[in-house]
C-alpha cells in the first residue's frame, strides 16, 4: 500500500465520527498524559542543553590544555633534537 493511500485511509477513519470512542475521563487522562510527556520532553531538552554547556565550558578547555601542552613539548623536543628547519632556509646553513 502506498504512503498516499495509507494516509487517505487513515484520514477517512479519522473523519468517521462513529469510530471515536472518547469519554470525558478518557479525554482528560489522554490530555494529562500528553501534558506530562510534553513536560518530560522539555525537561529532557533542558538537561541535554545543560550537559552541552558543561561540556563546552569545562571539558573542552581542559582537553585543549592537555593536548596543547603535549604538542608543545613534542615540538620543543623536536627542536632540541633536530634544530629549527627555518635556520637553514633563512641563513643558508646546511
């Protein structure tokens, strides 16, 4: 069954009022569930946003500091071992 045919069939069943079996208690409980789910979804999104902010403000700088120092030590040790590659380019040393 194609997507369009399925959509038309579901629309027809929705439009048929005899298919509706809602009472006042069922409607209020379904609305209550929907409101609870909406509140939980908002709370979840807020927690995810807070986690992202925590990651950006706390974790990223520490990781950058750690790898920056590692790279700096690596470059300094390479400079001590081999010397500067720019020395030969600018001053003609071989």
